C-alpha cells in the first residue's frame, strides 16, 4: 500500500492510466501525414485522443481501453494511418492490435530500442497535459495498489518525446541530492531547450514528464513505487555500493521515471545513465519508456586529474578556464562514473564535495628544497633540483613540518597520495635503499595527517624506484600491521617489467619466465602477491601523453638497465609501436588524441589486480581516453566497440555516432607509424577527415551549437590533412629532383642541371588546398577556444622539413662547388643514396630500420621526447635515427661476413650528435668518439657535428678484411661517463650517450 502521506497529485498520477474514469488526458500529436482520417481499433469504452495535423484541424485517434490490449477478434484499423504510427499507438507489452497495417513482430522487440528512437522522430507530441476531474465514487486510495499493479504490467518498449520535465526530489532530500537534481535539469535544458524543473514531492503538481530522483529512504514516492511494483530494494550486493536503479513505470500517457541511488553518488550515476539514454532534440527530448537499468560500478576507485595544461595555454594559445568550466570537466567525468578528483583547497574542492564526490591531494615526500639549505639537496634520478634528501635528519623533519602545515588547517581529503618519484626521490648512498627511507618518512607524515583528518586514506607511489627499494618496502609492510597505509600506488615508472628512458634502472627478470597476458600485468600481480592483506593496489595510470610515456609510444627501443638486463623478445611489441614520424614533428606530447583499442588492451591487462585507478591527466586533450577509462572502471566488460559507440552517441548524438566511431578508430591508426605506409600515402587521413565532416553535417543544429569536442576532432582532421599534403608536396619535389639528376648523370652537363633544379626549392609552399584546411582548422580553433578554452596546438607548428629537403639542397650546393669525380659522386648519392655498390653493405641504424650488420647498441629515434632543436630537420630521416651506447665499455658494433679477402674497402658513416635542453646540458660533455676496424684505430677522437649530420669516410686496413671478416666498433671518449655512481646514473637517465652512429656504408674501393 502506498503511503497516504503522499501528495494526492502524486497518487493520482501514478494510477492515472488504470483509474481512467477519474481522468481526462489530452495528448496533442504532431503527425507527419496530411489526411484527416480517423484511426483506431474497436474496443470497449474507446478513448478519443485529439490529434493536431500540421497546418490543419484535429484528427481523432481511437485507441484501445487503457492498458487492456485488443482481443484481436475481428478488430482492424479504420483508416490509412502509416503503420509505424499505428504501431506506436497500439503497442502494449508484446501484444499488438491486429490489422493489415501492423509491423512485423521482429520490429516490436524491446531489444531494438533504436527503432523506437527513430520512430519518435516521426511522431512527436506537441505537449502533454494531465488534468484531474471529479473522482469516481468507486475510486479510493485502497484501490491504488491494484491500479498501479495493472499499470506496471503494461510496460511496452515505446519511446516518449516530451517538452517538459519535472524532477521530483524527496521531502528529506540532502543538499547533495538537490544539487544532482539541479545538474540533471541544467543538462536537459542545455541539450535540448526542454523545460526542466526541480520540485519537491510536497510541491504542487507539474505538467511535464516526471522523474523521481533520490535515495529511497529520502523519497516517499520512490519507496511507494518500490513497494507496489515489488522492486527489490537496493543493497550493497544488489546492485552494490554507489549503485542505482533507473526504471520507467507507466502512469498516464508518459512514463514515470524512477532514478534511485543506493546512496548520493548512486543518484549521480543514475543521472549520468539517464542522460546517455536520452535523445536530445532542438526543443524536446526522447526517452525510451522501457528503461530498466540496475547496476553499480565494478571498481571502488574511479578518478582522475582535471584542468588545462600549461602546454595548451602556451602552445595552443587558449584562454584560461573559469571555475565553472573546470567544474564542468569534473562533472562530465563524474557522470561517466568517476568518484575521485585530484584538487587543492578552494572553491572547486567545495563544489566537488557538494556532489558527494571524493577528493585527492598529492604530496611530494621530499619535494621543496628551502632556498637557504642547498646542502639538503637530493640526488634526484635525472638531476632535477628542488628536492630534499630525507636521510638528513633536519631535512626530514623539515618535510614532516611542511606536511603538517599543509594539512593542519586544510580541508579533509578522502585520499592523500605520496609520490615516490617522477620527480622526486634520492639516489645517493645515504638514502639506500631509498624505498625504506621514503616509507618510514611517509609513515610519520601519515600520523600527522591522521591527527587532523583521521578518515583520510593514505597511499604512495613507487615511481622510479628500484628493485631494492620495492623489496625494502615489502619487508617493512610485512614486519607489522601498518594500519595507517591504505594502498600501494602504481604509476609511471612503477613497472619493474618494462623499459622506459629515465625510469627504472633495475628490473624483475624473474617474473619473465612465462608471458601470461603480456608484460603489463606481470608486476601488478607480483605487488599484490607480496602486499599484506590489509593493503590494496591502486593505479595512477598515465593515458594523457601519446609519446614518451608510461603507456604511450616509448620512442626508444629497450636499452640495457644498470644490471645489463634487457626484456625478452615476446615483450617487444610495446616498444615497436612508433609514432608517425611526420605527425610527431607537429604535435606536442599533450596534443589532442584518442586511443580506443590500445588503451582498452592496457586497461584489461592491468586492472584485474587493483581496486581502481585515479589516472594522471595533464590537460583536457585526452578527453576520450579519460572518459573511456571511467566507463570501463564502471563496467569493464564493455567491448571497445561498445565504449566507442556509447561515447559517440553521448557527445555527438545518434545521427552522427556511426561516423564518429569510425573516425575514432582511424585516428588511432593515423597516429602510428605503419611499415610500408608512410603518412603521404595513408588513405586513412582523408577517411578520418571525411567521417568527422559527415558527422558534423548529420548533427542537428542544437547538437552542433556548443559542441567544442566535435570541433577538436575536426581540427585534428584538418591539420592532419595539411601535414599530409605538405609531406606529399615535399616527396614530389624530391622525386622530381632525383629523376632530373638521374637523367643528367646519363646525359652529362651536371653544372647545368644543378642550376636548373636549385630554384625548385622555392616552389615549396602552401597550396590552395592546404590553405583551405588550415583556415578551416583556424576557424574551428577559434570556436572551440571561445566555447571551452580548447584548440589544437599543431595549428601553430605546421612548417617543417619533413623529409630532409635541407640535406638535398645542401648536397646540390656541395656538388656545384665540387669538380670531376667528386661532383658526380655527390650527385649519385642523391639518386642512389642507400646503394653501397657491388659487394658492399648498407646499414640504416635506428629503431625498426634495416641494419643487419649491427651486433651491439640500442636503437634510438625521434628524440626523448622529440624536440625539433635536438636534430636539424635538414637531416634525411635516416640521418635522424641512430644506434647508441651509454657507459658500456663496448660501443656500437657492426660485424661483416663473406667479404672479398682480395678487395680493399672503405667505410662511410653518417654521424651527428643531438642538442640537449638546458636542464640536461650541464652533464653532457660527450662530443667525440673513436672508431676501430678490428683492433686498428681508423678515427681517433673524431668530433660529431652538432644537430646537422655529415659524412665521414675512412679506408679499411687490408689486414682487417683478409680473413673475409670485419668488426667495426666505436669507443666513447675517455672523459665520458666518469665520476661517482650517482653522477653517472643521472647522466644515463637524462639521455647520456657514449657512442653514436646513424648510417654505415661498407664499400669496395
């Protein structure tokens, strides 16, 4: 029995359809056909539903008696109404009125909600009005449960379109529940212009579709509906913590929507699901009235960072966000399922808490060196300054006091994360093992925090720790209960089974015996095995950088760690993924991108071992990645296709969803270097552009009006097209010059051809087609900046020498100055660059390049990350990549076999050394190297040219090849990699090299 304390209008509305004698319901429909015939079926006590014809009077639709399907005995339509309209009027829970114009049964399936969504676009109600008339004497509150039961039986899978929504919260709703209701109202109005109001249960009745929103215990109407519909209560097991029920119950001509959370956040997630289910029109919304979702998040911890990046503000030249815009990013991810956000004290903290969400604050355990205490400086892993050595007692106490000062008068955070490194940490011997020094300090800091905030959960990350550090922490945690610690955090540099420059220096080779599901999951599984049962594993995954990052393009093949260890071959797939060499020159690490397939794989490799993830985000360029991560944390069983489809329907609408889904998968492909398919010939660049463009054309005006995210995808498409067209133009010029030089080498008159082709370089420039897509990207960038402070950084970094035209021009100028055979040889290199001649060998050193004679050294390409100034763009692509070694005694080595013992040989190298950023340059003293042919020095202390490569040719001693074999090895300069252990490790970690070589030609003389 429903509570008699409910307002009468609520009771009446819930029983309206069953208690038909008490009501007159007026439903004005906007039909798309031009007849004025009467449609309907025969049945007892038919209702007349007025129908407004466009530009004409009303047509009467005769419908069956409420909730009672036709018997089918001879009843048939009385008019020529379109079958889909007939279907809409007469569909009642799997039963159809009979007649020649009924749709096939397969179209009636409630498993095909998209049919009803499309149908709703054809039949749109103009307005809904429910008016009470004098109650029938036979009607009483005692009969209401019967009416409601009958009402609930009739749950068809039709779609409702409405112009007004009343969001009803309970009389005892909390402020958080009210805020969530207001959020729903705002998002409904933004998306459609529909009139959405928040009302209390005790308020006077509204006119719109009703949504009951709130916690069951705070909402009498929801409690009554649960009781009378025999809906199982929401519990910690069904659906689970933070879970919700979203269900439609028929009342009058519109469904009553229950959006009930087991707790406050459950209400928020119910709103998120409802918004994803709704189809937004210009002035109305369509809701499937067979909604029945009962679910809860799969992982306890689901969070991220938010905000604009400094890169966006400096390189993309965007305006700063307002607090409202920052909060919008928070709420977008929260509606997707997030429950934790990293933030500092202030208005945003307060607003995050006002929605029942949790907060995280990070604290660097040794971050913040006092200016007057340089002697406290830590030996950070890549030599960064500003960190405190915790093995110095006074420095340690300083950091503990600093921690207390930050948290004593600050707000209560649900989580505090102590970062172990990246940056931070200390490599010197006084701190060894640093993991133990760190965890003991963090324990003292946790005691301080818990004095003021006893419920705050503490965790740490082992970023850039070594095996000895981790083992020391495991031992410490297992010695005695450590009740102060909630979790071990796993972030960039935490993995002891993957290689990345500047991160781990030692690795857990013992865990590689069996691959399992691949390298990503090996160490999380081991951490969980060694942790005490009272601690859990939580992730801090980095899905915000597309290159040189934890799960990004590594951009450097594994180099030996300090123990000389390298990963097994079966894990090399993660290092063989390379960024497109053209696009990586244009886009920053924090550029706009989406990786659905790869990140879906990473998620499924990692997450079985953790309780959740609070991801690292350095801006808002990673919108899809972060959104997908929150959806997967809520429902990890979603396929990548399902996630992408849901994302596209949510952000671009049903009309554009298919095109945008296709575009997202193409975008991921476009960003990768595909062997045999360089950017100039990638058809997927145009395909991506076309799909996003088509999606924009299909999106209704109300979707497009403020859709900054579509504009970001379209900017990326336009800019990628620009880069491709620029690269094609350069490739065409190079090919044209090569053909002309080849002709001249046969015909003679070499000086004349040089003078002929050198002016061609001035023809390279922006074509009309390139100008059009650049202007399109510029316009879209201005719009997205106005709408949401977003713009693609690539717009300001489009001019590049992608293929090394600078080298080609320089080679021609050298040839013009040369004479005789030297001139011919210089020109021949243009047309036959890689050809070492008969009996010769060519090696193109660097990642994924053909270098069959290299036997030692580590491939390297594109920089770490690629910085345009590291190497001059005038180098050919083969000159920009290389093999290198570090502080090993053995340098890069090539070994040749099957040489002609009677021949004499010479060898030519391409050599170049990179420029280093200021923060690394102080320790980079390497400039030269020695070269040996077997044990004979053929070049001693030869200086490598800075940034712009050059050729170096040396004769090979006859005695070195008389046995048909030859070993070429490089040796670093004597003063390289010298000093104490810490100094050498910092040099290695920040990109130090001992020997370098880009290309080698062994040629017969």
